[in-house]
């Protein structure tokens, strides 16, 4: 009887408070919200409340505090619900146009509390607490190369971790995808990975040849050209790990606002 395979979904990393603030202000200053002062006020107020440990704000609070109606009665007045609907529509329009490439998305999907989610996610915060996360898929291989390929995969992952600059999805989780023909974007979303390393291993002469690509987890596009590494397992692992880290590492972009630099993937 075949054993079933369970793929664990990894939680996404939280968005730091200063990054949330930056994107709330970016949305509030956008052309989409330019003539919607009340919606801007609602967005900013909800963002502040979303950061607190208090319970989610009520419809009555929004009516009194944000809409400035001291006698607001949610039983007879639907204004708050209408404004929340308008806010959701504005956010949808913003992310379909001006905010298409924003690294963080603000959602008002249910109730009266905002949520913040990474999209492409490779952002560096001042303390360096958020780094790109990498998933290294087991390379494809012929049946007679299973042992060598497993050893190579493990060595690349260990050396990548020692090099620093990127976080990695665990080896156990990576191995759960062995042999599965899944869309890279789906796999990356399940694991919370910013980029995915995939490739193949074959025999060449007395050694091996490994062909690898670093693929953006959001778009599914390769970050630059793939690379072929030849030699014994140790030599390939050392060279491949260095290339993987340099291809997936975040690069600072001076034009970003203080405290936030957008990732600029570099392929070598």
C-alpha cells in the first residue's frame, strides 16, 4: 500500500509595525484615495487599532470616532457598513493600479480589522529582521543517482545556511516535494518562500553535472540564467551554494524610504 504524503503549510512571516505604517501612509497618499478624506481617516484609524491588543473595533466606535456622529446607532444607520464597502473597493482598485508592485498588501476582508500580508516579501527592515526566504527543491535525477543527489542537496543546503544572508525552508519540508510536478508559485506560497531553487543532476564523466535555477516565488520567473556546476559533490556544493546565496540575497536600494529597502535580486 502506498503511503500518503502530507505537505505542511508554513505560516507567513509577520509584517513589522514600521513597514505597516509605511504602506498605510503610501496608500493614503495615493491618487486612488486623493479625494476620499473620510476613507483615508478610516484606513489610518483601523490600522492603529489593528496594532493594538484590544478587541476589534465595533461598528458603533467607527460611527462615533471616525465618522464623527456622536449619536450613531448601527441598528438604524448603515453608513459604517457602506463606508467599509467603499474602503474595500478603493483598496481593490489601488492594488490593481498604483499598488500593483507593493510588497505589502492591506486587506479589509472581514469585520472591522485590517490585515497586512507580504506579496513578494523580500524587504529588509532597519534591524535586518526580515530576510529573503529560500526553498531548495531536491534536484531531479535518474534512479541510479538517488544517493549522490540526496548528498549534494543536503550539502548545498548546509553551505547556503553557513553563508548567511538568506533564510531557508527546512530540509524535511523541501524533501516532501521530491518528485512532485507542482507550479513553483504554488509551492512557494505554501511554504512562504520568496524564491525557489530547482534543477537536475546527471552523471558526467567521473563526476556529476548539476543544472540549477533560482526562481522568483511570486512570478515564477527565473532570476537570471541558470548555471551548470561540474565536478565531485563537494566542489559542486560549494560553488552552487555561493551562487544561490548571491542570486537570492536582498540588495539595498538607496531610493527606498528610511528603514525599508526593496529587494533587488542579483544574478551572477
